């Protein structure tokens, strides 16, 4: 029997990792946005991806 890992419970688990390389300008934009919003880079990236959704619904 496999036991579940203990961790913070969530209704929206993040199970799909991704690795990206950013140029200096893109990195600067991400860091400035995250500092202003007081969020982690991963959350900033998620927000950016969500904004793309409107483009695919056109």
C-alpha cells in the first residue's frame, strides 16, 4: 500500500513542472512585477499565462 505524502492541502495541486530560460529583459520585468505585487516568480508566471487565455478565445 502506497501512503500519500503529507503536505499542505490544496484544491488545485500544481503537478506539472516546467523549466524556462529568460532573457535579461524578460527576467527584469518578471522580478519587478513580482516585487511590486509581493508574490513569488511562479505566481507571476501563472498570472501571465492566464492572461494569454483571452488570446486563444478570439
